[in-house]
C-alpha cells in the first residue's frame, strides 16, 4: 500500500466512493463485492478488509475510485456487441460432433 495524503471530503461532506474487488482463496480472479467511502486508497483497503473479508475469505483486495471507472452505456449494447455476431467462428455451432463424444 502506498501512502498518500488523505483527500478532503467533497463539498457534500463525503469522502470519495471506492469500488472494492476481492480475490478469494480458491479464486483466480478478483470479483466486485461492493463499495465504500474512504479518504484515500490505503484507508479504503483497510476498510474493505474489515467490511468484505471478515471470515478470512480473501487473499487480495483491489480498490478503485468509482469516478475512475469507464463503462459502456446500457443503451449502446446493440452497437457495442453486434460486430461479434458476424464472427461465426466464435460459436462452434457449425461443427459436427462425433457420436462417441458424450459431453461437450
């Protein structure tokens, strides 16, 4: 954890919102578990540990300020994902599966 100076609360009196991701003991990737307010990254990690890993289920915590996350807009889902429909090789529906293959 790097130390940084605490960010002052916003005009509304709240600290920045942080999104929390935790990697479980048996998981290979981090998953989003929730959000919290904290003055800086170090405090956000400590608070996330206390709130989201109370039963020792995590081995790694990521926090990111919510305003730094870029996301696609739900209204753009058609144009965003249409190009993949023309790539039939991504969908193995046209392959012949031998009869001796039981589960695929």
